[in-house]
C-alpha cells in the first residue's frame, strides 16, 4: 500500500473532482504499485480482471486475437491514463483482452474490492470514475465515427495530429492494427504521402 499519492495521479483526480490532501492520502492507501518489463502482461486472455491500472511510466496496448489469430488493438495507454478490461472487471468473466507493456512500465493498481471500500469511505471517488467512464465512452464514439466516415489517410492524419506521442512511441504495425489497417497499407500510404 502507498502512503503518499503519486503527484501526477493527484493532479489527474483534481481535474475531475474537488479533493483535499487528506482525501488524496486516503486514495493512496488503497493503491499498490507494480513494475513491468517490456512485453510483460498486466492481463492475459482467459484470466479475470480484478483491477484498474493508472499508468505512471511506459506505454501499454490492449488487444485481442480475432478468429484468424490476428491481433486487433483496441486501445493504448500512456502515462497518466487509466487502463483495464471493463467487461471482465465488471462482469467478472474471463477476459478476451490482453494488456501488454510496449515499454518498461509502472502502474498503480486499484483492486475492484478496494475501490468499493474506498467509495464507501469517500463517495466522491465514484463520481471521479464515472467521469472517466464518460470520457472513455466519448473517445470510443469518436473513433467509431472516424472509422465509418473517413478514408484511411484522413484517419491516420487525425490520429497522429491529436496523439503525436503515440505516433512517436508506438510501433507502426501496432498503430496500423489500432486504425484497422494492415501494416503494408500504412507503409504504402506513408510512402505515397511523404514522396
């Protein structure tokens, strides 16, 4: 258990709710930290997800394998983002997702049982997580809108402009998977664009 809250997490929480230093210390007491090496998993397909993770260092990908065994990336997580598999976490069913470190990484772990206990002691934390879920849902909606209304080149340009850090840190084949392209399509598109 942590006794002091990570300053980046404290700042993140304060963006959504009003919270005192004493309350932040209480939040910290419910967190544990975990370090992962590049390619190590936070969660693997078939296991039940029990926690939410706040990324303090590194980058993660959330993906599943389609029926042909092809990786389909549905989400990335950089520093100061929460990641989890909500379906497995909430339904307590085996995950179809994998959460893997793309770089050496560190996370703060908030176990779901601990979250329930924390919310009982500090009800405003429930509002904080509701706001995060709303933001996540909005991002998913926007992504779907882009996928149905834009060309591949337009989608790539919008994504890279809005998320330059991803474009710099995430391998191109992973970016292609996230955008619904083959790596070959992305290479040809970039070659044509930057001729």
